[in-house]
């Protein structure tokens, strides 16, 4: 999950630069600000998911790990969804915001976040089984 945060930040920085440039051409300084704001919002909310997983994994190995993990994860998820709805209503209501640029930056960052998540998780080395004994594991390998 640390790699997800790192690569999401790199990807979001790239989207931020591109969105600011495109926004400046489309709507001047208000368009550039809208692109920056959209990419920041698009980074913060998915990053909260990865940060929540890292935080909740601190209790790995404890008897109540699953309860704590899902309680923390779902609690932050619900707060995040409400905060996103409120933030988008407030931001889209601002006079200086160029809605198309903001929306484009949000979509670009969201798609980039999905691509980063898939790429990082596809390269993770997660064992498929653990504590499994196969037939012949306890036998002496020398004949």
C-alpha cells in the first residue's frame, strides 16, 4: 500500500501539471486553478483508502484484527463518501471554477488511480497458501 500511495502521488502530480496547462488554455487562471483543484481532490480521496488500510493493518495478528480492520475501513469509507459529496457540492458552486476542467481532472486522476492500483497489486507477491504441509514435506530428501 505504500507503493500505491507513492505511485498515486507521482501520477497525480503529472495529472496536476497537465490539467493546469489545459485549464490555463481553456479558462485562464480560473481554469488552471480548477485543474489543480480537481487533481488534488482526485488524489486525496483514493489516498485515504490506502492510508486507512496501512493504518488498520497495525492490528494484524491480534484476535480482533478483522473486526478492527473492517470497522476502521468502513468508518473512514462512509466519512469519505459524505465528505466527497459535500466537497464537490461546495467546489462546483464556486464562481471561479471551470466545471469541465475540474471534472476532467477528477476523471483523469480517478482513472490513473485505478491503473496504479492494478499495476501495484498485480506485482505484489502474496502467497496463495500458508501453513500447508504437502505430502513428502517431512521426508528425508537423501535416498
